[in-house]
C-alpha cells in the first residue's frame, strides 16, 4: 500500500497549510536566528511522510514581518533548508485572527463552552484578511498536480478562497483537529454559513471521530439546507467526501527513547520516591476543556470515602501553561491551585503529599519516566478533539500494565475501547472508577493493556497521515477522471452564433431565489435588465414557465412585451400582447384535486413551518406543499412520507414532483409536463409567426424541472439545458447557484458585468462531478 501511495505521488507535492510552521524561530539577539523543529501532534503525524512525499509546509513563523531582519534571507533559508514557506501576518491581523476570533470564538464554541462573547464584524474581517494572505502564499507556491491539505479551525475559509481565486483545477482537503459541535450548538455562531461554505469547497473533509463528522453533516443540513448522507454532502453540484481519520501518537519516538539511560535513571529515581504507592498520572494543558478541577474533586472524594488510601495513593498532575495572560485561564489556575492546596492540607502530612502539582512543561525523558512508573492514567477532559496522552501512557506501560481511565468526551475514547470510560461531570463515578482501577487484578490489567497496546502500536501518527493522503489521492484521481473543459464560453459562443434563438426559463430557483414565503420573492434588477434585452431582440424568443399563478407572473414580467408567460406550469398561457388563455382546455378528470388537497392539508397541519399553496392562493390547477420554513430534517422526513403516500394511495391523474432543492411537493394535471407545454407553446408561436423561416437553430432551457435531455422541440436541434444548483442533464450545462444566473445572462446579452465581491466567481459546468 505504501508503494502504491509513493507511485501515486510521483511528480506531485503535498502542500500542508497550518496556522503555524513546524519550525520554532528564536532571535539570538546577535543578528541571527536559531531554528528548532516544533513539538506537537501534527508535526509528529506528518514527520513519517516526509521521506515518502515531496512536502512543502506553509504557516506563520510566529513573528510579524516588521520585526524581522532580512526577511528575504529568512524566507529563503526556510525554503531551502526546511521546505517551508512563511506566511507573514502583521501584528494586529495575527492577534485578531488567532486570539480574538479563532481562540475566543471558534475554540470555545467547538468545545461546547457557554457564554461565548461573539465579536463584532471587524474581528471576523481580520479572520478573512489573514486567510487572504494565506491564500496568496499558497497560490504563489502551487503548481499543477499539487495536493493542498488545510488544517484546523484557524483556516476554515481557506478552501473556498483557494477555489474561487484560482482558475486552475485545485485539489483541496481539510482536516479539523478539534471537535465539531452538534448543530444546535454550532448554529448560534453569527458566521455559521460562511464557515460551513468555506470548508465545503474542499474535496475531502476529515475528522477524528464519527461523532464530529455526523455533527458537521447535520449542520450542513440544518444550517444550509443541503442534501447529505452519512459521508457525503452535495454542495454546488459537487459531492464532498466526509470521512473519519483518528490521529495517533508518534509511537516510534516513544519506542526509541523509553529505554535510554536518561529515562532509565529517572524511572529508578521516581520508583524509589513513590515506593509502595499507587501512582496516578495526569498530563494536561491548563485549559478549561481538560477537566482538571473535576479530576481533583474526584481524588478528594476518593480520600474522603476511603481514608485508608491516604498516603498510599499519589497524583502527579502536570499542568502545562496555556494562554497565561487571559483572565479566564488565570482564574482556572487559581481554582486548580486552590484545590491542590486544600487536598494537600487536609490529607497531607510529613512525608505524605497526595498531589504533586507541576505547573510547567517537563522534559521528554522525565515525561516518559512518569508515564512508566504510573499505575493509572486519569484523563477527565470535558471536551477533547482526540487527546494523545491516553495513547502515550499505553505506549510506556509494557512493564507495569497500568490502567487507563479515560473521559468519554475525549476523541480517543472512540478508539481505545478497553479503557475504563468515565463521565467527568459525575464526580462520584470517577472516584469509584479510580478505586476499581487501584484494586483491579493484574490479569485483567494485562488483558486491557494488551488490547490497547495493539491499537496504539498499529495506529500511530504516520499511519494517520498515510491513510489521509491515500484517501485524498483517490478523491483527486476521481476528479481528474471527470475533468472537463470550461463550457461557459462555449454556451455563449453557441448563443451568439445562432440566427434564431429560443430561450426558456423557469422562475423559482432560477430567475429568483427560493423563499420560505413565496410571495416575498423578487427578480433582481440585473436579471430583469438582461431579460429586457432578450425580450427586445428580434432574433430571440423567450418563454417563462412557472408554477406560480397569473398575477405573480404579471407582477414580475408584465413589462416584457414580446415574452410568452406560462402560469401554473402551463395551465394558463399569455402569448405576446395577448390575454391569458388555457393552453389545452381539456385536462381530463379533475377529481384528484380535492382528494390530494385533503392529504396535503393533513401534512401541513402535522409539519410546523410548512405551507400549502393551492386554491386558497388563487391557483386553479396545481397544489404545492412546501416545507422551506420547517425544521430541515423533520421536513425532509415528512416529505418522503407524503411522497410515498401520494404515490401509492391516490389516483394517478396527476404529476407528482418532489424537489429537495425547492423543498416542496407539487401536484398538477398529468398532461402539464414541461416538454408537452413547451411543444404546444412553440407550435402556437411558430404558426403565428410573421417571418418566412421561423425555425430556431438554438434552443436553451434554464431550469430545474425534470426534462428529458433527449427531448427535441425542433428536429435536429438539440435542446441545451442549463440546470441551476443541480446536476446537468445529459450533455447540458449547469450553474452552481442561483446567484450565478445573473452574471451568465449578462454575458449572453453583452451587458457589462456588475461589481461583485472580491474573489467571487460563478462558474458554469458541463457535466456532474459525481464519484
């Protein structure tokens, strides 16, 4: 498998993009800089790939450009010696991007913290501005064939920005290293749509656990109303793959160092110090998500309920300093140190220290020794993306077969099934579990350790990186196989070269956006301007077909003198400069109407937020139940149930159309199909034409109706379909979203483009990107 990956990566590079470079740069104060490889899970995880993959790493060097001597020389040194490209952020942008938005909004939200102080738009603007600088740096180093792998919550807008600001085919993946919260928590974020859309421009999105992936997919459904499955999201016609890749620790590093003289010496020292005691180890950053107060409260309860354990059980708690200048973290430190002092005062004595509290980072050999002498590792995270301390402890326990007590809210709990899982909020349960671990028979400890060690040994950091890159390669290959030319210019060329054109539009989702309340829909001025040009062009005939009633179409398009309007899917037609008339007066048996009306009224009443459009709204031939205002998941479930009921338990003198895009179910007479309506309108138009040769040589349909791509209005003239926000039909075209219709029509009518937001584009695609 590794050789397969090596072969697939030949001639390609992996561009890794993270907030920080894997290099720590220190100013020596003597006109130079010192460079050291940083520690950390991501650095370790990707270290094993460096020999297999041509990798370049982009990130901030952690210093503003105005404080750097010889910035060009430093950039060149990072490139040549470390294969890194620095992203230079000014001090204010870096502070507002990293501290104020990433760490004071996204971090606490993703870890379910309450009472988050949401920032004003200027802070989010800095998040965008920093992403723009990252984007420019990535595009400067990118070359065809490269894979771009974006990491973590600091850069959630980057995939979208990369795709929109490059005209090339980019392959972008994203991995989130922290939890993704449930949709009910996530949806309070003011920038919720922008963040989701930013990530969804990726081709592959990875999470540590299935829970996080499921929460992300649900948020896409509930916030954006997208179609999803357990591992896919349909976004802008693309199928975005969502998958799970649990990260592992750097097993080989621990294996190589555990038996070194420095570690052995430290082990001997600690074993002598804690002789005859049960040692519990806790290694955490001093962060509110780590649950250190809950851990200490559980230990206090253990001593209170089991006085005989005092002097026989000791906790070594390493609290690595984190964000020391932040008030909340200072408050947490005081709380933790108060608890430590209380326990040591109440249960300590000469020669007895129940809690050994170390507020510092410890050298790596010392950490290995502490892991090795411990009998129990206690992890009480309140929320944790993964927590590799659990795996590190297991890797160091071949000799003692220590017991792992692991919070069920840590991502590692999904992988380490043989750990003793606890709810850190249940102090009594944690205390009781510690007691059980202390008294666990050696045979049971050994069996648990055997299972845990087997997983940790085979699912290390390198395994994680390799598995992700393999999946990324598969996704990129799938995209390449379906690569196609950019058809927008081709559509425009065909339109311009035609002698006589017929252009057909539907309204909702094409000329206007879908609205929860349909009566609030409007046609944007840019689209109306283009329609007016088409309407006045003698070489172009325009037909607008809608399920809306006659009054709506007159309100929207009454000023178009030479355009044909078809209301209620063609039940009524208004030819240019004529009155409304029924297209085909005989629509057969109308008994279905009242029967269906009763069913739709029943589902409207059962589905809060849904509505019914029919006779009471002035329609005379169609009924529509729409669930745009309902809860997205419940509405979709009700729609499926209603669709099944109508299909199986009513007469079939009507067309039944379920549209997830418009979030509606519509019923209309059986003969009101799009192709029949267009054919009848065209027959009437051509029979009344005053020209000697009314035959059109270009026919294009803009809409989302189910129309046969092989359908021909005119023999030997193919029907060009342009689907909006959906999959192209046959060899037709598609635009990614309704907002792209206006710019495309302006190209067809040779109107100047309107000013748009920087970086926005509206590509037209020719065939589905499905995998």
